């Protein structure tokens, strides 16, 4: 699940749990399948597959697991699967985008709508909230994994084509245009710097704060149900989730 930079850091902490890692690996395997279906199994000729592999490596997926997933995707009939995107609203007008991979569009639509409804939200029309987000490459580098200065990192990423480097208390966030993501992530890897997460994602232009207990409860319900849905691949939202959130 993805969101703004603060949430990316929280997600990283949660991923330390083995069960969470297993679920992440399963979803990444599906992302590999989508990329292979769209552009073939050769990373050199498939930019989307290269991006997913970078994301897998940042999530500490072993290389042999990645290779097996690519080979499996190349030999699997994906004709019954399709990628679908849903957009909608949560409590207090929060914007939510859901990306799914499914072999049953009706099932996916029903379950996703149910998640929104149970949290007091609703699914809207295509494009109703996506204009509130920017499609960006986002790379998170934890300060505990980096022993040089911000200026050193700035020089590496800007020279490779990054748009910006944002320094937070516990981590650095590198932002790129989608087409520059490969070059920047490769430059970081070649410099021997560990990436906590690396993906082309949807980043909200502004965030929404939820203050009432009822709104917080509803938002958590939506995100929890979407997280439990097998067809769901990625969820993007503009909730300014507090850093102390652990559930």
C-alpha cells in the first residue's frame, strides 16, 4: 500500500513483520505478471518490468524469487486477468485510488465497493480523484542505512536526473519523473546505497487531516478491507496519516 512520504516510512516499519512481507511478495509477484503480460519477460526491453524489479529488490525480495516470478509469468496464461483502477472518496473527502489485478471484474468491483461503503465512503467515476495526485518515482532511503551527508546524496540523485530530494527526520525521499526512475535508482544502487522502498507511485498534491474519531475509524476500515482483498494491488490516498499510527 502506498501513500505520501510519511506513510511510506510507516509502511516500511510494518513490513518488518514476516507475514506482511509474505503478502507484499505475493503482490509484487502479481505486479511482475502484469508487467510481463504488457511488455514481455526481458527487462532490457520492458521498462515497466525493470521498475517492478527495482521495487522488488528494495522490498528485499531475493533475486532467485524474482527470477522465478518472471519465468512463471512468462509461462502463465494471463489472458483472463485484467488491470482495473477504481477511484473514490473516504471520510471527509479523502481521495483514494485502488489498482487491482483480477480474473473476475465483477467480484473485484463488488468487494472494493463494499470496502468503501463499510467505511462510509463511495466509489466515484474514473478520473474523479486521480487529478489530485502526481505520478512520480519515489525512493525512500532510511538515514540509519546511509552514512554520508545529504549534499552527497543530492549530488548523486540530481546528476542522475531526479526532480527533488526531501530530507525528513528519519529518511530521505527522492522524487523523479517516471521516465527518470530507472536512471536514478540505478545511480543509487551503483553508489552502494540501500533503498528502503523504490517505486513509481501516485503521490498526493495535498493531504487531508482527519480529526474526529469516527472519521479515523472509517478510514481505517476502508484501508484494512482493501488490504485484505486479494485482487487489490496498490492503494493510494491523501490521508495525512499520523506517524504514531501502527494499525
